[in-house]
C-alpha cells in the first residue's frame, strides 16, 4: 500500500490540525497542475488554499470526509459528498466547469489513480424487460407533480433548441419537437412509433400539428397516465395511442420512428437490440429520427468502464453512448445507416440552466411534496453537473436521421 493510499485511508480517523494538514496535502497533490482557473478550497477551520491560476472558483468544505470519498471513489465520491452536505460552492456550475476542463489532464497526471478507478468496473448488466422497467420507474415515477414543477408547460424532458437567449423554454422545446417532425418529413399519411414517449409532448405535436398517427411506448406508469390525460384534453384520442410496453416486445409496422433521449437509458449491451428493433418496426422506405446525448469518442473507452455518479443515483442502468459506438452497433444489428446528424448540445446547457433555476425557485413546493434535503442536493448536483458538462462540450447532444 502506498503512502498516499494509507493517508487517504486514515483521513477520517485523524482529528484537529492533523486532519487539516492531511487534507491540504491530498488536495495539493490531486489539484497540482490545475489550469484555466483557480480552485479556492475553504477548509473547516476557516483557512483557504488556492490551486491553479486564473479566475477563482470556491469550494466551501464543511466536512473533511470529502477527502476520503475523493481518494477512494473519485468523481463518484465528489457527488456523494455533495449529497451528504460535506461541501458547497457559491458557483457550483463554474466550479464543475473548471473540473471538467481539467479532467483529461488529471487522468494523464495521475495514471495510477485512474487505473484504480477503472478497477471498479461499471455494473453494465444486460437489461431485461423487468430490470428496464424498474430502472425507468426509479427516475420517472418520482411523481408527475415534481416534473411539473421543474419543466415548462410542454412537459418535455430533453434538450430544447434555442435561437435567442431570452426565448421562453416552451418555445424552444416546441422548435425541437417540430425539428424532429420535419426531419421525419411527417404527413397525415404517416404512422409514427415513438420509443420512449415521456409525457406525450412529441406525440401531441406530431398528431396535432402534422396530422400523423402516433403510437407512443413507455415503461413508466406515471408517464403513461399523464400522457393519456393530455391526449384526451387535446382531443387527439383518434390519432394517439399510449402503450406501456418494452420496445423489444412491440410488434407492428410504421412508416416513421422517433426516439428522443431514450437510448441513453438502455445500457451498452442493448444498443444492438435497439437498432435491430428499429429496423424490424420500420416499413420499407421508412425513416427514423433518434435524438441522443453523446460522449465524445476519445472519452468513450474510459467512460464505458468507469462507475458513474449519475448512473448510481439518478438514472440506474444508463450509459451515454459515443456516436461511433452507436454506428458500430447499428451496422452490426441492422440495415440502418445515418444519413444526417445535427449537433444541438449547446442548447442543452441553457435548457438545464432553466430547469435548475425553476427547481430552486420552487424548492418550497418540492419539499411540500415530501422530498428531503438529501434529494434536493442530489438533484441540484445532477442538474448542475449536466449543465457544466454541456457548457464545456464534455457532453454533446445530436439528432440522427436513419434510413436503410
């Protein structure tokens, strides 16, 4: 066992000044070479330590158990420590952006630590229908009332497309939905299958504005209930059908297929079956539009093997693909090819900023629904982490048009 490993192990048992000194040593080693900004660590005893150069971002450390979590669980530990209330920041987005910008260099500086993190492989198990349903219900059945508080009136939980910074979120979401419809070249003669229909925003747009017939699939009973109610309210029951069914079990033939940020939820082992199902369900001459969050290709080999805080605490079973990984799975499992790609990820940062701002504005209502401080910190970190990821381009989002 190395001196560093012994020190990390012993941090929680240390007391007083020794603990502070150990924390400083560990932070100094971990943050050596920080670039494009300064991290100011404010320790529990009131002292400050600065790392890097450039614009400052503060981390207010209330409990030095943070150090052990970082040493033993890496970025997963960073999120767990925030959930536990062990640290905060006056500018959480800015701090996370600084860490994202330095992530690749940190791996290069600390290869042994990176290898240690990889030694705990992601539990990337195959998702059968029962596990898939449980994973979806874990997140989406938190309660329709919670999502109503955070989302806009369209109830759309995916990347919007903004043309102006001051544009209402609902308008940007409608633009995104119409963009998918336009890429599918929807007409009243089309029957569209939507895999992962959410609360029905795409189905309402495709049927209400383009006249198409839509079958929407979801595994979430809460989503299905609200989606059906919205379809009834819009008077579109003759054109829209919401079905609680796994895409792998669904049967039918459709001229068009849409899936908006669903493929990230299924795990790497299901990429092939997903595209195989799309191929099977599309009629000859059919077209699909898949919107998905993406990991840049150079990050994929490490990301797919490493544990992920969001997978553990927010979206169980998820794995964000790279474009290359999707294309490889598509080629192996189907006759589909990518005929068009549009990157929309920069709009996701603004979408997430709006969601997080609304979440904070309505915290009292969130708590009134029964969600405690631990949940609030979990969702705050989740939304902030995603926003920072899209702002630094560590995360992408794209609409893919697929044809045979």
